[in-house]
């Protein structure tokens, strides 16, 4: 059975145009409809979203409702993370939208190092909590797959690295939450592994052993719009998933959208 999966960090439905000389974001407005139209044209079976726009702290989202209607993805789960910092009076978080029904769903909170920093503008930042969405989807009457969606900690904003030795125990804990069980697994996420590939930044996850990375891209290709020169978004899959096609597209967000079509046996 073929399944098309998309992972997209939608930057709270803003249209990102790059950065000015002060390295501040340049936007061309708030346009959730453009994202909905894109996803409709791509016609995924499973859509995992980071920085997904939410209307309130409960996780209600007209944006997700429009996606589910336009893309014919009737099953979805939203998870609010925090108040939006680009879209006014909104919230943002994670969402899984699916053509297949959910037979299991849970949210896991990642262990938080709670590191702090003073930003160039004088603001005091403390690392916010991050989460994992884990869902079981029934793709056939006798077959399930597991989908994981996450947006991990941005160490780069705290002058630290994901792969620093001081965070090894945290990586061990995160890996235990993410590493697949015996079923077919797909893991989507913005891992924020700035600087090096996820297999080197996060060896505990066993990418290349238990998991394959399905979509690869060169971050330099999308400068100056993309904020990093290395890949930080990934679609990972267990070894029983056969890759049919893969691509990335840089459109409205400050991150590429990843699209993979796989064969599930």
C-alpha cells in the first residue's frame, strides 16, 4: 500500500520572505489559505505540521479544519504548545492530519534541560517545553502504522548544541520516546539539529540502523530565506518502509516542506 506523507513547519501561517540587515524576519502577511491550497494540491495521506496555527489554548484551529476539509483528511489531533509570536492573538503547536482513523493517540513531554540565555535585545529566555505526538493509524482492516510528530528544542538560540556531551542523558530519554517498536513507524519532525546531520547530532536515535531518513536537502540551496545551512527537518521511517519518491519544496515558510511517498507492506 502506498502512502504519501508530508512534514511542514508552517511558521504560524505567515509568508516568510527572508531577513533584513538586522537579521529580523521579513513577512508578506498572514495567509493560511496559501498553505491550505498547497496541501490540497499535494494530496497527502498523512500531514504532520509543526508551528501549526491554533485559535485558542484548547487547540481549536480553523486552519486545521480547512485542511481536513480541502484535503479530505477527516481524522486529526492538535496539540497546543504556546502563544504564537508571529500571528497575533493566536497559539501554535503540532498537528497530525490523516486519511486513516486513529486507533491510538498519546502526547509525551520531552525532558527539558531548562537552559537560559540573554538574547541580543536583552530578553531573558528560558527553554520552553516541547512535546511528541504519537498516533496509531489503521491503514487497513488488519494493518496499523505508527506516526510520530515533534518539534524539538532550539539549542542554537541558547548558544548550545544538540550534540553537546552535557545533554547526552536528555538525548537518551528522547530516543526512548522516539525509537520505534515492532510496528511500521514514520517519525516526522523539526529536530533543530543545527550544524550537522541528525545521525551525528542524535546518535542515540539510531538513524541508519533502526531508521532511514527519507528526504534530504542542502540548506545552502535556500539561502537567504532558510535560516540554516544544514538540514534540520526530517521524515524518518522504519526499515520496512520502501521509499518510492521524495522531494522538498521551499515556498511560504522559512523551512522546506518534506514530501515522501512510501510503500508499506
